């Protein structure tokens, strides 16, 4: 069984989903960043999501992708 490679397309999809989910839900924000949501503006959130995703190991990226993108039907084709 081969391991699924995390692709650029998946990363774009995850980034868009996490930005939207973090704007809408304190729970998702906490789950993703491990901290309570401050009163950030949208630009700060975009930068924070991008930076966090860049530093995240592939297995963590896959965890969030499966939880928030695949299960929500937002996966990019």
C-alpha cells in the first residue's frame, strides 16, 4: 500500500478551507493553532494560516486535510 503524497492542489484546498473555517469557528481555530482566537483581521489570519501550513509536517497536513476538506466535500478536483 503506497502512502498518499500531499500535493500542491491539496495544500491550496486546505489553505482556503482553513481560512474559512478559522474565521467561522473558535473550535477550529483552537484545533488548528492550539490557541484561542484573537481579534485578528483577515489579513493577519491569511498570513498565520500560510505560515502554519508551511511549517507543518506532511502527516499533520494530511490530518487536517482529511478532517476539514475531505469530510466537508470541499475537495478540489
